[in-house]
C-alpha cells in the first residue's frame, strides 16, 4: 500500500504549492536546494494527510499554522498522532513566529534535524 504522495491527492498537493502562504514561501526559501544540508519536499502526503514540508531522511514534518488551526486543534492532534505512529516527528510554527523571527524558526529546525535519528 502506498503511504507517501498518494496519486489521489496529487491535485490537492499541487494546489497547495501554488497557493502557498507568504510564511510558507519564506520557509521554503530557507529549506529548498538542501540549504540546511537535507532535502525537503513541499506539500508531501503521508497517508491521507498533507504536511507543509517533509524531510524524508530525518522523517521530519514541518507545519506552518495560521489562525484556522486554533479551531482545528482536535484535528491537528489526531493528525500528529497518525504521523508519530509512522515514525514522523512534527514541528509546528505559527505564521506570526515566522513573520517575527524566521532566523529563530530556522534554528529550531536545525536543532530538530540534528536530534532526529
């Protein structure tokens, strides 16, 4: 059974990439082309969930959350549990955190990359 990048989610993943938030674009600028020493993918599906960024080598998912996630806390919890059960660590940042301290966000990502198996 295919778990990553299900064909059924291709058009949704593509739409999410073309409609990236400004904060996702900022983070992608720091992650793309192995800038942190690891390859990342944008809008990677794992099961029926789509994560903003994914490092397959470290099994690390990065999520950039906007205000809509305040109301979807239970969904996000279920989603994180699903990913964790598949060995994927999830690192979450608020949009405002990216806007106000992108260098700090990148430092936290680097720390997570260094501590992931």
